[in-house]
């Protein structure tokens, strides 16, 4: 038999294990049986740790784990494996001590992947399971996805990023808060009911992030700092609020504030030229642009028109999804997306543990500025 010390390290040689071949290597069936026995009660074991103990390669362990997962006996997690047992395994659900946290997000390909990753890692660390559903910014689609999870009894708590503006959105939030499971809003904040009670939430202070961008540009010597925001994003209102606050506090002269089409819409080509024309007319030397996609496209168009970034026009992007890959790499405000996801899971689990015995929590996290090659002191006037 293998014995283990407190750190779960092997202290016996593999040749002494039943099921080992003449060279002391464990046979596949013996490896899988050993893995099942030692996962019991130990939570997650890392693949590399198992490989070291059994004296095999991580590839071999992953093959064994895949075979066991196909039988519904174990569950693969990031970098490791854990046991699935009892009724939860048969039903494909988690409950009680190992809750399932449902998550409904409006996008799976921009901004939200890092939020999801933070939530997934936090769930794994707390021996919970994340059940992800993609939706959109439409009230009916969000409701449909939530109803599916609640109707199937698939989740014990919910993380949701719903629309929050308009009568339909207010009705959705009221419906969410009446569900029989705890609900945490993600990158949203809302109140509900006749007494306007706050809903549990975690979000980024996007207004403060926009302020950070303006103050950075002001520190570089820019005095006319414009704003470009997409009409399609629910974050745009907060970015505008922060830009207004910073330009007012710093007593900056007027500069254009422009709502534009998303970069993938037909109107973007007209809008981006309109932005650059106004910058030239009004002597604007710097722009805050939400989001990355619009910022990268704007810089490309500026270069096509003979403008130099940052010499002629400094640019700060907001989101920092792809800003670092632009030419030049764009200075960007980076929301704490990973922390938002992780905090949301922690709030949900804490609510499950304590029920209504604790106050509603509203967590607000700060962004950071990543300084790169698209900002600097204004070198010359726009041509």
C-alpha cells in the first residue's frame, strides 16, 4: 500500500503497490482505482501532483482522468481533478455542500471571458460548480436563460448581468429578486420594490476609471481631451459621467463628446472620420475611447489620414481587451474583470451560507491604468 504524509507525498515505492507490473509501474486499471480511492475526501488533486506520486507523465494521468470522467466518476477542473459521487453524480447536479452557481452573461467573446474565468476559479476553490449560460442585452433572452436553470433545478444561486434601464429591465430585476435562490448582479447595480431596496451586486466603478484616463492625459500636458463612446454599450453612461467630472474638476476647455456606432456597424466609417475632423477643428490633442475595438479602429484611420499617435493625437482605450496588440500599443483603463467574477461567486456562497442573516452587500471595485505607447506629451498641433 502507499502511505501518505500530511502533504500527501508518497513514501513507498511503486513496486510495492498491488497492480504494478514487474518494473514497478502501475497498470492502467490500478492507476484509476488508486485515483478514485485517494480523491475521496480530498477535494481537488492537481494533475502534476498525481503524476509525481505515481511516477508517470501528466499525459498519462490526463488519459486516466478522461476515462474516469467519461464514466461520470470524476470531474476535470482547471489543472486538476475531483471526485463526483452520490446522487449529484447521477443527476449531473450539485447541491448542499457543493452548490451550483448559475451565471448568465450578455457576451461570451468580449469583456466577459475574464469575468467568467474569475468566477470559475473562485467556484473551484470553494468546491462549487459554475453553470454558464450566454444571453444578450435583451430582457427576454436573460429571462429565458434564468428560467431554464431555475426550472431544471440546476442551480443554488445566480450571478446575472441583466439590462437595468427601462420599464422592462426594472421588471426583470424585480422578478430576479423574487426567485427562490440568491441573486448577485454582476457589473450592474439596481434597486427594486416600492422601498427601492438595493440588490446584492459587484461592479466596476467605470466613472472613476474614465476620470483616471482624463487625469493621466492632463498630467501629460493635454488640455483639450475629447470623449468617444459607443452607443451600444451599457457602460458608456458611466464613462461619460467620469469624463464630465474630471474635465470639470480640472477646468479643461470644451472638447467634443461623441456617441458613435460600434466599429462593426455600417455607420462607423462615417463616424470615425467625423471624430477626427472635429479633433482637427477644435484643437483636440487627446481622446478617451470606449471601447478597445473602436479605439484600435480609430487609431488605424488616424494613421491612414497622416496623423501620428501619440504625437498628433494621444488615445486612451477603455476595457483593455486587445489594446496592447494595437500599433502602437494603446494606453488603456483596465477594469478588474477577473476580481469581479471571483467576488460575485464569494457573495453568492456567503449568502447561501448565511441566508437573510446578513445585510445586502454592494461591492464596487476600481480600475487601473495600463500606460503604453499611445499617450505622451502633445508634440505638435493636429494637421
